[in-house]
C-alpha cells in the first residue's frame, strides 16, 4: 500500500526522474527540456515557501508520483485560486494514486483557505488526466486550441476548474 506524504528535499531526484519521462515522451507538460533535480528543488522551495502543499506517493521506499498546488497567476486578485499538477511514474498508473494525490491536495488547499482550483491539462486527448479531474468534481470550462507546439504538432490545453470550500458563495 502506498502512502501520501509531504515531499522532502531527498525526493527531488526521484521527482525529477518522473517528470523527465513526461517531458521527453508526452504532452501533459509543454516543457521540452527536463529540469535537473536542483531546478525541481528550487520549484519545490518556491511552492512550499508560499505555504502550499507538494505531496508524494511512496510505496516500499520508492516514489511513485507527486502532486502540488501553485499559484494560478501572480497578480494579487488571483490569490485564492490555485493550479494543480499531478505526475505519476508510468509504472504506477491505473492504481488510483493520481486520485489519492489529487484528493489530498484538494483537502489541504481547502484547509488553507483557497477557493478555486484550476487544472491546465496538456493535450485535449489526455483522457487519463481529464478523467482524473472529472472524478474530483472539476468541470470542463474550456479548451485553448493549438497553444503549444511539441514533437512537431500543435497541442491544445483543456481547462478544468472546481470550487474549494465555499468557492465563490462567500467572500474570504
């Protein structure tokens, strides 16, 4: 059984390796050069330095995936809206780990007072990520057509969103 826990500095090499796979083989991310573990450590510090969660799924001492919530945009009016990211080791898909990571991320960010979570999903054909977010009550709010160019083809992004806590029913 896997456990979900906060990411630590010692996890950055494994996180970088999981992400490397997605950068080099898929279009879930529009990055084209895999970041080094040191860059992933910098990104981790930027997220957690804001008090936001970065989680990992681990089983038998092996990292199987990670998820984090970062700011949706930098401007202050967006301060109650977060964007999620979820990545799994390709050998760990289909076990419900993505669901467990995203569910925990939603719980933790709601407890922090966030009111909206947005998913910007690379590739309108990314059925697994779209289904993951739909299971977590994200609604499809739009598709940005052909906004990325990777592997010699144009790629869409699918935008999905869900309220956190009271959402927009009350002011914070």
